């Protein structure tokens, strides 16, 4: 399933994988919230950011909104495909308290 032409969603068992192919902007907020609420049978959501070079404050905020919009707070969100620069940005923003990543 392709969402907004820049996010592809794949399902493998009880894991959903969002492959972000373009930037996340404020325009995506409502659609991301609806998408998050649809994950009723997933135990984990992986957000693949391998095609992203930079996360601005809007993108970081949207990741938090997405996590908060999940129907079950027990659903974990793992950020995957991170460049060293993105990992550094996430550490500076103290996102390790909200997300796990590799």
C-alpha cells in the first residue's frame, strides 16, 4: 500500500513497515494519524528512514504524533535505516526515550 506517494506500507505478520521515500511535512499530519490508528493488530511498527537525509523539527514532531496516535500504547515503534547523521540528530533531540533504533 502506498500512502501519499512518499510512504509505502508493508505488512509482515504482526509487524508493519513504513518506508518513507520523501520528506514528512505538516501536510502529512492528518493522514499519518489515520494510518497509525489503523494498526490494530500490529505489535510493532518499523519506520524505514533510509531514503531520508535530514529530519527537520516538523518531521520529528510528526514521528511523535504518529506514535501517540497508535491505538495501543504497547505497540513499539522502531526507526530503521538511519544514517549516522540521523542517529546524531535523534540523540540530540532525546528521541531515545520515545523510539528504539538500529
